[in-house]
C-alpha cells in the first residue's frame, strides 16, 4: 500500500502496472521483462514521451472541477469519420505558439464560436497588435471600429456587405485604396484619409455626417451626360436632372420648361440622385443654345424660388433642387 515500502503488481494482459513507494514513479507500465515506461512521476506529472487516446465520443477528454459537467476543457471526437483536428506547436521563448488545423485533406478551415449572444475578444489584455495575414471577410453585421482607427497599409480594404462604421480615430489607407462594393461606408468622426490608391465606392455611396469633405489636392470630378432637346417647350424629367446637363435649343417662340414632380425628383432615377433627407440637393446645368427665351415652371410639389427668372437665348443657368419634404422640392435658378 502507499508508503508501506511494499510494491503491488497488477497485470493487465501481458502488461504490468506498478504502484511504487515514495521517491519513485507513481505509475509505470512494463511491456516486456526489464522494460518499464514511466507514465506519471511521484509529483503527479505526466512524463510519457507520447500519449495517444483512441475514442469516439462527445467527451473524449473532459477536464474541470466537476468532471464532465460543464468542463473547463473538452474534446469531442463523436464524428466517426473525423479526420480533422487542431495542432499546437511550441517554440523557444519569444518564438510564439502556433495553433493550426490538421487534416487528411490539403485544405482545412477553422471555426471559432462563442456561445449564444456571447462575443469573441482578441488580445484584450496584451498590448500587441492583432494581425490578419490574408485578408478578412465580414459577411454580416459590418465592421465597427470604436477607437484607434483602422489602418490598411497594403492590399486595400474590401467591404462587400454590411458597410464599415468607424466612430472614432478615422480610417487611414496608405496603399491600394479602399473598395466598398455594397452597404456604403459611414464615418461619423475622425474623417477618412486616403494617401495613395484612391477610394472607390461602386454601390451604397459615401455618407459623411460630420466634418465635411476636404479635398487638399486635385479636383472633385463628376460624370455627367448631356441631354439635347430641340423643342419650344420641355419637361425637365428627373432623368434629365440626374444626368446633369440639359442643352435646350429653343425654337419657334418663347417656351416653358416644366420640372418633373417633387416625388419623382426626391426618388431619383435608376438608383441615382435620390434625395433621402430634407436639406439634400441635386444640381443640374441648363444651357439655352436656341434663339428664344425659356421660362421655368414647377411640376407637382415643386416651387420655383424666383418665378420671374428666365433664361434668354445663348444663356445658361444652374438649377438647384432642394428637398424640403418627401413630397416637396424648391428649385433655385442661379445665373442667366
């Protein structure tokens, strides 16, 4: 028995399991005469060179103060065809610890999940950075950066859905630009700084709620389409307004240009130019290259701020449409 200086030998098949007194291994296995492999030393430490456990169960290993009940660590090997796993590789001090997927296949993914509405927190105690080596895809919920900003130094940042929301610290892209293909990018504080590569937004637009838009070099450029009209009177449709330029060759006599309805102007055309909030504006350039004077008249829900303003032959004007409600627009005629 323990401490009595005696040795108890228990045989399992052709294997002998020893219990050995103090100052000797606590558990050893003898597989051949004179050959003994120490499994657990007298301090209770597992010292075997390699240990293999074969099991196909939901709790192949369960460690915790209550055993298999809410264990602190658990390994589930219940899938009979399982051929994947996780390998932990140690290194010398400052060499880091590697955690990688292992598999019988050439490619294998790793999934990490919290439980229920729980969150996953990375590096909340250490002061080092979190590095993502080969890009990141966010499928739902978007990306929220609450402090410190987001810096992309190479290969750009691509947001395909959900948008990117940066509430403080700003977004700095130093190379390869920023591509937002859906969902838009919303920056509420800190601004957006792109030092190289430019920013490309193919859908969703860019919304800046504070700080405005500052261009320190170059110019803001718009892509517009000129609509040519050769009639005495003309209906200025929302498609004309969104296109940006209307060239009206007035003929016969003084004509009237009547705008589209306020509802249509607010809605925009083909997904472009929508006025989504009161105070938003859209601008259209009107050119009268004919030989008659044009007078403007508002469509349903559209108020012309200066009804006496006309555009004479070979004159031009800037038309500014201001949303005042979902069903009302005021048009300002500048110039002419």
